[in-house]
């Protein structure tokens, strides 16, 4: 699949152990996207939880694949849960995976949803939209690389809660972040 638009670092041992426990159906989702030429990364809370040693039932994937293409790729396993915002839920064996297209956004109209969404190809830009540094990490499973442009791992180690960019702006964008 497509590589990220920024440099990654080799996954630390804790994350490598986690990668070895990922379910086969998730690996199939990632491989399907890669075989279609798309980039795909595990992002957010599941990466944070893996570092903390907490099992995460909520595994999110971000990708360069647009939602209409995902619906075709995954066929009957695809649920168009939030296609206007780039999100397709892919049914696995007993669990579901939210797969969201990388995107850029405009102003948030209601404190929760962006007014305009445009599909993107930049993992860096996607991670810059996230709330806290420890939620702005991504893992390329196939390449075993960690993308951590905001030093979320360091903040986790130091038990520090830090917003990505302007904390006030992050809260204005999505009031549910607090």
C-alpha cells in the first residue's frame, strides 16, 4: 500500500507485541486496502491503549481509500455508517472496524460535525486534527512503523495530557472531546 507522507520510526517492543496479537480479519482489511494501492494505518485510541497494555475493543483504521471505493472493495461486509464523513464500517469475524478516509475539514457547524469534508492523502494532516497528542499516533502494521508527529508516546510515558495544537480550537471543533 501507499506509504505515509512523513517519516515513521520502528515500533517499540510493546507495540510489536501488540501487532502480533491483531486478529486475522483486521489484517485482511488492511491487506485488502493495500492490495488496492491505498495506505492504511491503525490510529488513535487503539495505539494508545496498546502502549498502555490495555486491550482495546475499538480499533480504528484511517486510509487514503475513498468511501465509495471501500464500499466496492468490501462489498457485503461494508456498512455505510458515515460515508459523508468518510467512514465505512467493515464487518469482521465477530467484530467491526471503522475505516475512515483521510480528510481535511472546514469549520465545525454544530460543535460536532464539520461543515465541509474533502478527502485527503496526508496522514500528517489527519493526525494534526486529533484532540490529544496520545491519540495522534498511527501504526503501519505491514511496515511495523509508528508515526508520532506530536510526541504522544512521550506524553503517555510522562502521563501528560496535551492538546494537538490550540486546545481551545480543538474543543470548539468538537465539544465531545472534553
